[in-house]
C-alpha cells in the first residue's frame, strides 16, 4: 500500500463522531454521508476484495471509500451523470421486483432517503413515472422497504450483511413534543421491525450523532421555548440473514 493511501485510510479513523463534508469523498449531493461512517462499516464488516452493493448511491461516497479500502462496488441510482460512470441507472420499484445484478454482494450499504426529508431535492432528479421514494405517502414508503428487504434477502449470500442507515422521522418541526402525533412518524424501531419481518436479524446498532453545533444557539433556544424536541442523529443498523 502506498503511503498516500495509508494516510488517507488512517485519516478516516480518528474519532467516534463521524465528520460531515470530507471533500475527498463523494460529490456535493443532498443527504450525502460522512466518509468515516462508510470507512468504519467497511473495516468491521468486509474484507479487501469483497463486493459492496450501493442501491441508492447519490453522491458516491460509498464507491469512493471502497476504492481506498480496495473493495469492489456496484452503485445504482435513479439519478445518473457523466462524471460518475460507475453509477448505473436503476429505479427501484416495489411492483417490479427486479434485482439489477448477478454477482451476489458481501455487503449492501443502503442509504435511502429518510422519508420526506429532502423530498424537493430528490423530486428534482426523478420523474413522475420513476419517482423518488421520498415522494411516497407513509404507507407506500413502508411497503417499499418491506419489498426491498425481501428482494435483497432473495438475492444475496447466506453471509451477506446489510448496513442500513436512517433517522427517526417525527413531525416535530413546529409541534411541541407532547402534541406530536406518533402515527405520522417513522422511527428506527419501525425499520428494525420491517427488517425482522423480512428475514433479517440485526446484529449491531451504530449511532451516528450529528454535532449539536449544527444548530445555532438561537434555534435551540426558540425550540426550547416552544417545547419542540428536535433530533440530531442517524442510526446504522447492521443485519444478517436470519
Ligand atoms: C440519501 S441519498 C444517498 C446519498 C449517498 N449515500 C451519498 O453519500 O451521497 C438517497 C438517494 O436515493 C435515490 N433514490 C430515491 N428513490 C429511488 C428509487 N426509487 N430508485 C433509485 N434511487 C432512488 C435518490 O436519487 C438519492 O440519490
């Protein structure tokens, strides 16, 4: 391994909070994730030469980190572009049930839209016939995951892991905590339930907190005054076939 690659690798491992915005990895993309988070996942759950499958690749942080860690990567998204020839067009449609690869992966790194978060941004990249799942109403969004997890289960090896990243969605934006309607929310507990129902067993839960400094003191104070309880984190669930 060249010393440059060693330096890049070790720079991805220096603390417990995953830093956002490492410009060496991935493109500027709505909802892109920290390279350190991908690096940790690859380090603990894959080996050099393994195949990683990224069904919703977005800004390609996963494929870039795979390159440094010498893992192979297959990337798909409904949004493709010339500067990222590694991303193959695929629209995941729960009705079609098509898995766009023959070689079975060792790890699926699945970072889908977090319900309606960034709905506008992803809508701009999609079309009416091939919508982003962030445009789905809650029931259809949940159905999507059940079908996806089932389809994945049918198309992987016995040893394949899935690393599934998501965040709690609650209607807290303008609602005091006591008045939130839980029927409008989708939380990590729901994703965990859907994984279990479709043949996956969670083995690890990795918390990925965002720095609270992302919110100004002013914002936090205003929310506190109205007893609005925000959320500053995502959770990575690692699961294996049960
Ligand atoms: C959270 S982003 C992925 C970000 C990526 N991990 C990164 O670091 O840049 C989710 C991606 O899912 C894609 N997407 C949403 N619905 C889709 C669908 N039905 N089929 C294929 N891609 C979809 C969006 O285009 C978006 O790029």
